[in-house]
C-alpha cells in the first residue's frame, strides 16, 4: 500500500451521526434495546415504527435529553454520548419535539431568534463568570456591532418564515400561544433552522396537520433536502416517508427490524408484520386482514 | 449535661411531631401535587384550640384531642374547598401561592384573636418519668410516641383497607384515570385535607404540651420543618415522610447537643439543601428517576401586557419628582420612599420569578446581604456610603447567586423550597455569626446616607435619592428585557427543555437573572439599612419575601412598570390609610389569595 496518494473521495463518506448499540431501560421496560443508527452528510433518513417502538426515546438519547444506559453516539467526529442537550446542540444538532414545545409567551419572531441563540457573538465566551458578565454588558450597552447582528438576524428570521409562505409571516409578532397547533409545529421547524444545524431531527412534523398542510410540509422538507440539509425524520405518514427518504429504519419494540431503501423496506415481511400485529393475533386476523380494521396500514405500505 | 439517650429520645419525640406534619403534607402532595404552606397555620390553630379547651373549657385530655381533631379537620375542608379547589386548572404554582396567602390570613387571625404573646398549655399528663440507663422517659414522651404510632397505623389501615383509602391511592397515582374510573376526586381531596389537617392540629397541641409554650408565629417554622422532612423522605411519599421526620428530629437533636440551640434550624435547612441538590427525589427514590412533570410550570398566565404610553410614564415620573414641592406631608414622602425601595425589590423578583420563572421565596436574604455588607463596611471601616451601597448591591448579586446556584438544576416547586431554605440559612448565619454581624443585637448607629460627601438627613433628599435609584435601575431592566437576554430568560421560563436543546445553558442564564436581580435587591437592602440606621436578623424576614412576590404578582409577573405600581399599591396604600401593622399582614395575605384566584396576570399583565 503506498501512502503517496491518499484519496479521500474513494473512501465511504464518514457518517455525520453514528449511534451504536443504544440501550435505554425504564425500570423493567426496555424502550430502546441495542439500536444502531447512522446518517451521512446530505442524507434524509426516516425512522418509522408502531407507537411505543422507541423512536422518540432514541431521538431523546441522540439529542441529549436522556442518557443511554449502553451504547455510544458520535456526531461529526465528536463523542456526544450522554452529553447535555446544550453540548449536543453546540456540536450542530437541532431538533423539534413530538408534541410541540414552542416558547408560549414569546412572539413568533422571538421563538425563531432563540433558535439562533448560539450564533450570537455575545453568547460565545464560555468562561465562567467573565463570559456571562461580558454577555450582560453587551446586552445592556448594545454597541453598533450587536445592533447590526440583531438586525441581520431579524431579517433572516423573515426569510426563514417565508419558507412557510403566508402561514407565519403575518403573525410574526403574535405570541406563540395564540397560534394553531400546525403553526406551532412550523415555528418549531423555523426555530431549528435558525440555528443552521448540521443535522436536523424532526419528530413527527406533520402530526395534527390535515392533508393540504401535510402536502405543504412534504414540499418544504423536500426543499430543505434539496438544499443539502441532512435530516433525520420520525414520521407516521408512510407515503410521505416513502417519497422523501433516502433510507428508512424500522423500529419495533425497541429493536431495529429493517433498514434500507424505502422500496425494500415496505415489502419486508417483518415490517408488514410489525404494522399488522404479532404472533397469534396477527395469524388469527390474517384471513380477515383485507377487510379488517388493520388493513389500513398494509394497504398504504404496498401503495 | 444531658445524656445521649435523652438526646435520642428528644430527637424521636420532635421527629414524631414533625412526622404528624410531614405525613399530612405528603398526603396532600400525593393527591393534589401541592406543597401546602398553610399546613403550619393549621397546626397553630390546633395548638390554640387545645389551649382554649384546656385553659378555658378545662376539658380532660381525650376531649381536648377530639375537639382539636374535629375543628382542624373542618378547617382543612374549608381550605380545600375555597382555597385550593378553585385553582385546579391554574398553573401548579398558583395553589402553592394561595396556601402562602392562607397561612398569612390564618396566622394573623390567630394573632389578632389571641395576641402575639406566648401562652403556655397546661400539661394534662402527670409528670412521671422512668429512669433508663443514663436518661429518662416521661409519660408525655410515651404519649406522643403512642399517638404518633397510632396515627400512622390507622392511616396505614385506612389507605390499605378502606374503599376511600383505595380512592386516595388511586388519585395519587393518576388523578385523571381515577376520575375516569368514577372516583370522586374532589371528595378524595376533601378527605385528605381533613385527615392531614387533623394530624397537623394534633401535632400543634402536642408540641404546645411538650414545650409548654405556643405562639401565633410558630406555624411558619412548623411548615418549613414538615417540608424538610417531606423532601428528605421524597415528596409525596407517606412512609418516607415518617422516616424523614424521625431523621430530621435526630439530626436536630444531636446537632443541638453538639453546637447549641441556635443551630437547630441551621441543621434542618442544610439537610434540606443537601437533599435537594444530591437526591431531589428523596432518600428512597430509585436511581435516575426523572423529576415528575407536574412540578414544573410557571406562574405566567398568557396575557397581553398593558403598554404604558411614554407620555403617561413621563408625567407620572414628573409628578413623583415634583411631589415634595406639592405637599408638606412628610409622612407621605417617607411612605413613598419606602415604596420606591420595595419597588427595587419587586423589580428584582419580577425578573427572577416573572421573566425567568424561578419563583424565589427567599428574596429577603438578598436585602439582608446587601444591608449588612453596606452597613458593616460603612460602620467598621468608615467607607463612604455611596460606595458601600454599590458594594452592597454587588455583594448581594455575587453571594446570592453563589448561594442559590445549587438550586439552578431544580425546577418548579423545588426552586421555591430551595430558595426558602437558602433564605432561612442566610438569616441563621447572620444570627449566629456574632463576631461579624453582632448576632441578635443587630447593627445600630449605621452611618446615614450620603452623596458627594454630604449626609442626607432631609426626608425630601432621601426621597429623591431613592426615586432616582429606582428609576435608573428600572430603565436598566427595561433595556435588559429588550436585549437578547430578555427573550433568552423568557425562553428558559417557558420551556427549559426546549431552551437547553437550543444551547441555552440553564446555569448561566439563571445565574445572570439572580445576579442582576440580586444587585437591585442588595441596593434596596443597603439603602434601607442606612435610612433606618439599624438592622438585625429580623429586619428582612420571610414575610418580606412573600410581600415582594405579592408585589410582583400584583403588577404582573415580569412587568417592570407593574412592579413599581404594585409596590406603590401594596406599600403606599396601607400606610396612607394607616392600617395597623397586624392587619396589614392580613391584608397582604388576602391580596395574594384574591390575585392568584381572580387576576393571576396582575394589574398590567405578564410579560
């Protein structure tokens, strides 16, 4: 082997996020039992699975809200296993929340500006005492550089909100509590985008949205992907997953039961079984499946 | 020298009485997710009912006990019905504040009815003592122990064996599920408040007999001790509360044996902070349990704050400045000077509790730190007062933030309990650190306020100085709220989980809020010390902390103009109408109750 021509392009791209053997137990329940997950730069990977499969728990482990009992997580060549949410965010990861967590009393603009918090120059110095005191002084004195930065960010907030058309822009100064559920989900995504994340984690971005709104969100996510944004998506609406994803990971009962291209995954018998039901119940229901109440999901799967 | 055996017995007896309180608190927390600050007041009522029964009606002991149980249980039902139940859908902190208001009302009513003087409860039990080893056990000790064990056993039987006991446990596990299964949760609440209050009342009458003295003000300390015991055992954990109480009793008793009586409470509060920091779910909680969600929630009701037009604010300021020329009434000027100083405190707390969502119940400690720092520097070292005022502000900011920093990782009610404990610790350190603070005697002859080398004795000059300080710092706070820090602090308040996910470190921003607010409070405390020329450990007590919170809520949490308006209303109006001191506290309690119930967003709205 000659070391004269190192050719990085011939190597497989290093994954941006690489989680190995993640385990999280709650008392006797194993919510996540040894899940591997990786995503490369520019990829859109979806995590699907029935309710209680451990999708959100896995998201919480990755984003630092919860600590894994076992396993390791590397992000952008840094070990972030068990690090605080602040540290994970500083590494370049932003997320939205399953049930929506906007800052209720803050205006739409302020919500999005909080997303850009880490980018503020005043926030940067992390030295104890001196850092916060300097931040306080800058906030009170507000030299021209601080004012210019704030003005530029406010302009950027308008640009980000424009992604959602006229949904949020007219409401830019309204408090978030006055928004509809769907609009709050949009604010969350805008907030995450304002941080310019290397990896965006979206936890059911279309929950509670109607068909038109879902289609709109699909366009927005597709657009983000086209711009090169790396996205890890949890989603229940399978047609959306099939259309957007480069790769799909299927969780059931805390374990990964399938992974691969959308076409491959949707025809995987294990996946169909996970959505249909397990063991005896599934077998008993099988003859009746085409007409039974469980027929909804498999029909979509093969659509 | 009393023997260790005696200290152990004494610790267990005191622990038993704490247990009667803590079990009630744990029961109430279990079904209502509420820390009942009025619990100690029920205990006071129990003690005074006992006193009336024994001294006036001359009832025998069993009848006394029955009377106490019946009346305090009835009081518990009233508290639940009118104080707590209307707030079922309010933010979690609202009923907690309501119970603080209730405790003010109950304590002051008892004080007005029975005078503040201590009274002795005649012991109705023969003073037989049994000698064991190096010490002795009295009949009263055995009786208290017996009542404690009987109460615990019957409670256990009630919870495990009766239908309503099951309902209580079901409600504690999941209120909504219990309601869905047909459990009348309102009735469960009523039963629990009745039982808890009766236990507290019995505790009150027993402590009256044990120490042979009762006062209307002893309730607050009892509440605190019950809360400490409850936190030690794990909030809402009934057997844990019993173990926690006995442990607290022993720790205190041994601590007193080692260091003396004045350290008793210090041990209790240091234990509280240690448990909150190291094991916030109590000694018996399982490893890595996430804090229960219902403990979170801010008091900031969504509302549209009133926008004060600038000309109106300017006109009000001009009137305030011109006032000494318009009136000859020195008393009015003094009252308003006081109001400006309380406004500084209100600004401080409205930032910490309103903007940042950390409902502090120990804010008076910041006044004390500022006041003592400035007074001692000016008195001992003859430093100019303008400088010591400034240093007082910085000392409160620095020391206050440092002291409260262990609580930065806590949320919701736990913050309130921790700040309360820290406030008590500061007061106790001031009391016991005699070489520096002169202990209970206090610091007298503090140099007067001075500016540019001139001493300020003139009422009007002091008034203008206070107003200028307050106005300048209020403008500074407005500027802070308009910066990125304003939205960052409010983000921490609204959802600390989401805030952390966007890189907002809680320590840094809670620290900034406490430091900025601490500076204001420190200046206010220092100013007060020089204005009155005397302070001691009681000058800045917990009542002032609660008053500050009432000011902040009245004005609208987080609202700068609101804090000033709230202070003028709560400090100015009672003075102007010359309400007597004891009725004033009653008024504050009622004001807090009504606000929480009917106008949680305050006069000018929350920001």
